[in-house]
């Protein structure tokens, strides 16, 4: 399911969450599984980007990067916690409606020349 994220407009977590639900997992279990699957991809990507950026970062940049990483980890952890609690008693239909609305808005804007693809 993660490979479907290569299709433009699809998300890795969305496709793995949907696959888990189709396989019969409860929504919360599918979400937890989806987040666990993300750890190697995110960690690998982050380490590669850090390695590539090290030659351009000075000591003050390291401090900024560290603070940003910690803030990102905290906000990500809190957001995942919120989503898992949300999925215990709610369906994913809110996200489906959101994606359809955003997609329709983008198609409308491209069709009317408001944005260029």
C-alpha cells in the first residue's frame, strides 16, 4: 500500500490506513499500523537530508535544527494522539469529504486559469 504514495495526489499514510481498514482492521488499529509503517521511511529520509545538509550548517544552524526537530516531534506526537482518539469514535468520512472538496477546488481553479498545474 505504501507504494501507492508514488501516485501524485495520494498520501502514504492515507493509502496504508485505507488498506488496513479494507483488510478488516479497526480504524484505530489501522491508523496505528500506518504510523508504525512510516517510521523507517521518515527516519531514512530525515537522516539522508541531514547528511546532505551537514556541510552547509554552522553551529547556530545545528541549534536551530535541533529545536525545530524537537518541536516537530512533539507536535507530530500530539497530532497522532489526537487522530487515534478521533478514530476510536469517528469514521474517516471527514477526510474523504475534505479530499474531494480540495480536489474539486483545484480542478475548478485549473480549468478557470486561476492556477497553472
